[in-house]
């Protein structure tokens, strides 16, 4: 696990959960790449489905890929990172890549979008921003004659999702499920010692890791069946 990176996928239902799939690669592989590869291999869901991840998997491209497969991608703030609500007060053009007005109603001198970094660079007159009460929130960089700030569409989307989650019960449930998902890697390290594999090489360690997941699922099955035995109601015989 120190040299490799794995992404378990857990399916949840009203009666429990089980690890149904996983991805295994070198730890330089990005979370966005993991999700993209997984969704591209999926068949379109017959019924609306939901995938719950932390914020590292969220991007406009991944949300679109999920929608094309009848899947809703719900990202949660795993580390409790506070979102910047000020981002929602910027008025954007229909394409979502051009800023029309700032929270104070000022129109930028220029607004350019970088596809490589997925950020919008906005330039305002210095006098419009240097005394503005939102300067600290906007993270303005004052130049000699202008004020420059950068806005990420993904960060803006996370801020909107966080705002919606305060009133959306389904997103609150998603947050609790996400916390449960995070116990899987922790359990694999503490109880199944996946950090200390007796083999080397990507293929061999991947096979070794899969055996650990089989063991994890088997233990889940044993606990589930034992729980059924304890909860089973005995029907008394008729006298």
C-alpha cells in the first residue's frame, strides 16, 4: 500500500454492504483517473444509481460521465474542508467558464478560462477591489493597476453541493455512507496487514490484495448470517 494505490468500491443496501470491485495501481495514479476508468467500463444503469465519493473524485468531466450512465456522482468533504460560499455569488455566463459580475456587481476587465488547469482568471480594476469588504474571501491578488483572482468551477460546484446538503436529507445520508466506506482501507491495514505483503511486483501484489478483499467479504458474510440467527423469531407451536 505504500507503493501501490487501491480504490475499493463498496455496494450498500438496507441489509449491509460488500466490496464488489476495486482498482489497483501505482500511487501516482490520480483519483480522477481511477473514477473515469471505472465509469467508462460500466454499462448504463437500468435504474437511477448513485456513487458516493470524497471531493477528490469530483470534476465536471466525471459528473458528465456519470450522468451519461444514469448515475449521480455525489462528492462529500471527507476532511471537513470548509467551502468558500463567496464563489456562489459570482455570476457566470451560460457556459460556466466566463465571469459576468462579482458579488459587488462589478464587471471584470477580462475573464479567461484555462482548460489545462480548469480555472477562470478574472481581472478587475484595482480601485474596485482594494477596499472591498469581500477582498479576503475572494483571495484577491492586487497588482499595480489591476486586481486578479482565480475561480475554479469545480470548487464552485462543491460549494453549491455543500449548501444543498444542509437541507437535502439524501446528501446527509451520503455523508454517513462515505464515512463508512473509509473504514474499508483502515480495516485492510489494521486487521489484514496489506501494507506488509510477502510478494513483490504489481501483478503478484494485486493478486495478494484481492485475497485480502475476499477474506474481508467472507467475514462480513459470517457476521451477517450470525446476526440473522440472533434476530430470528421462533414461532411457538400450536398447543
